[in-house]
């Protein structure tokens, strides 16, 4: 299996990372919009959102450190979305 995975070029892996990461970011974006539009108080914990923000920031920095666009770009977007998510939750509190 390792040989099969190594058969793909680094560029292909980076492109795939950006694609899959953007799909993941779309799900976060959908949740942010849902929370923003919902009239009820948020049931999402700010600690949950903050925890994921820390994780996304770590992987963003990891991607920057190792120059992996497929890691830093989606995680930068995800971190921004988490900040927006936190802002929406806090304004509803």
C-alpha cells in the first residue's frame, strides 16, 4: 500500500489536499450559516469551537513550516471559519 501511495506525485497530493480540505471547509461554512440564521440560542460549546480553532491553527503552521499547500491552505480557511463560528455563537449568547 505504501508503494501505491508513493506513486502519486507531491503536487497531486497537495492538489488533493486542497480539494478535500475545501470540501471540509464547506461543511464548516454551512454550519456557520446555519447558526447565523437560526433564531434559537446556539447549542454549540464555545470550547468545542475554540478547540478546533487551535487544531486548525496548528495544522496551518505545520503546513507553512513544511511548505505543504495541501495542508496550510485548507487549515487557514478552516481557522478563519472557526473564528466566524465563534463570533456567531458569542453574539447569540
